[in-house]
């Protein structure tokens, strides 16, 4: 999702200071570089039906928001001569290099509109090739899984859980690694083909057990990070779900552990209602600013706080979680509470409700 591009002419190559045009660096107006409120950013949050919208910021510069199905680009620091009639003459004279014709913007948008589908197609083809290459890996993992299950079957215990508890520590670690690898591979499949989140038939799933299993898988990793992870509540209901519900559990638990501050706990709370199962995953760490909360489920989006907190992550986890949720016709909600006013840290909660219908 493209969010903001500071430019002063069509077809730019952008760096932190300005844009290149005809081999020359065209710097951004100082008014834009030194603008603290960044009021132009609010135009990205406004509803927009047209593909191209022009407005003027309080400093007199043109703002142009270009829209495509995959996102929007904000072009600021421009002076669109034909449409910007309120720009002071002093700014027009001082920033001659920022002037651009409306026809050039239309042409740039048209060219980008033709190119974006080609880029998407190329990305899809490369992703498909990558997933095809993982087929042999998946086959190998399945073989290791069957052998591990055969070993577990011979251990003492009435149920699989009891047998695994009785297994030697190296075998336990092996089983956990295999299960995590299985789920990670399914994440790759969803990234390459979002429709795979609804492959197969829905079947009754004990949601509590799905998350409980994921909690057990992450116990050691959480402990190494100085974080404890706990299950709370109970559930006996089994709503019909796709196999991808396991991937959703992995993403939410993994994110909670990854972004938890040391000496804190991650809580996975599961409860039943008359018609659904509720799940909430809570952790204490950097919170998402209000202006970014609607974007965190978009592909490739990571907040600055998340980037500072952890170098790991590609911004795909919550995007995958959203795809799985959409396949099951529910919404994942995010909220933060008990936020520290000085450190922007607090409790984060990701929750959803899966219906029995």
C-alpha cells in the first residue's frame, strides 16, 4: 500500500531531499520540508471516489492524491497552475521548479495505471514460482511428520497430548519445530494466493485447542525473550472453519510474543457465547497510533514503533490474518488500552468472534 510520495514533477525518482528530473535534483520547497503539522497527510484518510483529486494546503501548495485499486499516492509541494488559484505570487516566483501542468499529472496517472497491472502480474508469477519450489520442502516435512508421529504413537499415554508430554525433550522440540514449519509454509501459500485461505472443506474445529496448541509451541520462544504466555477461559464449541484457522492462530500469537516487552505476559483468552466463540490475544508493548490503526492489516505495513522494537517482520502477518478472517466472514479488531502517556506503550488486543453458523 503506497502511502506518501513527496514529488515536484511527474515521473520522479525520489530521495529524502527531493526528486530527480532530467538528471538534476529538484529539491522540495523548504515550506514542505519544515512543515511540522504535515496537514497534507490528512488528505490520505479522507474518502475519495475520484481517481485524481486536487486540493491546496494552508501554505498555498497543491496537493494531488492519485488513486488505484491497490493504494494511493500523495503528491505535495506542487503548484498546479491551472487549478491552484490561491497560491500567493511570492510562492509562485520562489518555487518556479515546482510548477506542473494538470495534463502532465493526468498523463502520469494514466501511465502508472497501465504499468501497475503488469507489475502485479509479474509479482504473482514470481510468487507462484516460489510456492512451487516449496512443494518439495512440504513433501519432506510431511515425511518427517509421519515418522515423528509413528514414534509418538509408541509412547505411553492414553491421548496424543499425554504421549507428547511423556516424550523426551529433543523429540518434543522436533515436533514443535515441524508444526511451526507446517504453518509457516501455509502462510507462504496464502501470500502467493489469498484464495487458498478458503481451500478445502469447512469442518468443526475446537478453536480453544487450536490456540492452546499454538501457545504450547511458543512457550520456549517466549521464555527466551523473557515473556510468559498463558491461556485463559474455556470453550467447548466447534464452529466450522477452514484449515487456515491454524495460520490465523500462529500470526496472532507470534505477533504478541514478538512485540511484548520483557517481564510481561501474553494472554490468549477464549470464551463461548450462545452463537459464537470469542478469541482475544493481549500483550504489553508498543501500541499502534490511532492514525495508523486502520492500515495495520494492509500488506507490507509496519509501524515505526514496530520497526524500532524488532527488526524481524515484513508486514505480512496481519495481512495474512485479515485474509483468513475474510475467508471465515469475520473481522479482527484491534484496540489498545492502559497506554503510557510518556512512552507510547500499553496493552494491545487483537480479537475476533467466529460464528457457529
